[in-house]
């Protein structure tokens, strides 16, 4: 299991460098797909790992269809939701609550894409995190 912190939970900056505060706080616990599942999802969804810098309208439509399928496939991997919308104070404790609120579409799309590209386990920065193992201690003589 990993505790996934969506990008919406991080402060960011616009193209002019102006600060944009996080919209959510919290995490989504995910049991990430293994190698076989990940590539099965890519194949079944039609997700294109080699996206162009300026996709055509048809490429964009195809990717939207693929991400929708990936989000559907992600549902069996989401084990716990613990998010709060900062502005409204609304809490999200189930995947169903996320799926029904348009404010959460970006979070769901991010999770869906990660179903195909993979979650980086143990990465110290970014939007994936999991507890770091405690360093080994020497036994007392």
C-alpha cells in the first residue's frame, strides 16, 4: 500500500511565478497495480505512453477515453480516501464521494494515469509517498 498525495494537495505556481495554494489536503491509500496489471491496463485502455507535445483533437479525445477507462480500473486499487477540500471544508472519505464531485476530477485523472505509468514507491519528493523504513540499529553487546 502507498499513501498517494495528489498534486492538488501541493502549493504550486502559475506561469508567471505567482503562488497557487493547494486546494486539498490529505491522501488516498492505494494498492498499486503490479507489472502485469499495469501493462494490461495500458493495453485495454488504449493509453498512449508516447504523447506528443501538441496532440491533435483526435489524440486528445483518445487520451480522454483512455484515462476514463484507467480511472474505472483504478477503483479496485483505492483502499482508503482521506481528503479535505480546503476552501469548503468538505471531507471525502470514500471513492464514491470523489467520483461524484467535479472538484475531484483532476485527482481521479491523476490516479488513473498513474495506473498506467506506475506509482513511484519510496520516492522522497513528488506526489507519491510511503513510509520510509527505520534504519537498522546495532544490537547492544
